[in-house]
C-alpha cells in the first residue's frame, strides 16, 4: 500500500515523484493518489486512480527499502 510521503515511479513514463495527498472512500480504501514530480517536466502534478501504475521507490515509513511485489 502506498502512503503520503512515498517516492514512487510512474511505470509508463519512468518519472519519479512523491505522493503528497490521497483520497479515501467510505470503506477507508485509497481511491486516488496525487504525485508531485520534481523533474521540471509537465505535468508537475498528476492524479492516479490505480496503484498498479505506480512503483514504490522509497518509503520514509520503513527502513527496509521498497516493498517487493
């Protein structure tokens, strides 16, 4: 599961960014992630509706590194 503050890669474009917000539904499931990219390319911010299109690069919540899926 991805969290706010995680560094992720958009698999299709290989762009890396940080998740800065997410939307949760009434079942407490995350339904949308907002990623801020700092590579200077546009778009600078992108919303993702599926976790499957993102790859975890680094999680600041754990010292063990990226999750292996």
